[in-house]
C-alpha cells in the first residue's frame, strides 16, 4: 500500500498546517534531536486510532495539541489526515485515493472523517484491519518495538501473525457477536 501524504495542523510541534508528500521510493525524515521527527510517526499512529496517550509520549490526550511557545499561543485543536493510494482497492472503499482524518479539541471532543465525510472511529479501524496498517499493525515498528516483538508474551506475537494472516476483522466480529449473544442470553434469563 502506498502512503501518499500526511497533513498536520496543531499536532504537537506542528502549529501551522503542513503537508508532507511521500514520493515513491524511500522517504527519510532527517533532523537534529528533538526537532519533531518522532512526532510525525506519532501523528500516523494517532490518526490510525491510537488511544493511549502514553504511547504517544504524553500523559493525557490533550498533550498532543500544540501547547505554545514563548512567542506563540497554544492551539485549540489538533488535526491529522493520512492520504493513501487505493488504486488497487486494497482498502475496501470505492475510491482510488483515501484520506482518513482525526481531529481533537481541547474540550476532549473529537471527529473522524473518511474522505471528508464524518464517520465513527470504528469505521477507520475496520477500514485498516488485516492490511497491516492499523495502529497494531506491523507497518510501523517504533523504537524498542523489535525487542517487544521478540520477547513479549506469546499472545502479543500471535496478534501480529493474525494481522498478517488477515483474520483480525473476523475475530473482532466474532467477539462482538459473542458479546451480543451473551447480552441476549442475560435478557432471556431476566424475562423468564
Ligand atoms: P529524537 O531524535 O531526540 O528522538 P525527534 O526529532 O524525534 O527527537 P520528537 O521527539 O518528535 O523529536 O519531538 C520533540 C519535540 O516536540 C520537543 O521539542 C517538544 O517540545 C515538542 N512537542 C511535543 N509535544 C508538543 C506540544 N504539545 N506542543 C508543542 N511542542 C511539542
């Protein structure tokens, strides 16, 4: 799958709207320590549904919103859009280019969009399931993650293989259905 670009505004060290175009081939982000390189991969994981502030190197979700500098006011929201090429229809949506957007306000309110249309976070998670791109996918290997993959619990390693085998979507639906059946069972017991 070809990652075409990333647009950021108000995300961590990027107050102004910027668009990064990833041309075909290898793209490397180079810069001195603390210049914001890892913030770019944090933005990718965030738009793909990352819920843990800690894994985005903050203590609360609000920490991802530009917090201001000596001569610049903080921002009230952060917005990230990821643009992917979908001419091979790898993503199950009938567009040859797909953009997913996540926006969060300081109030905690958030918005998700697929190709500019409001959607639920669940829709974005489902779109990327079994493609290896999701936040749990293996396409983003962060600092220290190799160690984790090699040495973590067997269940964690299994998740990685399941994503590669393309069965996560079915497992998730199976678990949802099982939960629904349990609720219905509980309702039946109450009715009896
Ligand atoms: P290293 O090479 O040391 O890993 P890096 O280039 O990957 O560094 P990052 O860790 O991505 O850099 O960026 C850190 C910078 O982002 C710091 O200067 C920090 O002040 C800034 N930063 C992080 N969150 C925010 C925020 N909410 N508002 C403003 N700046 C932020």
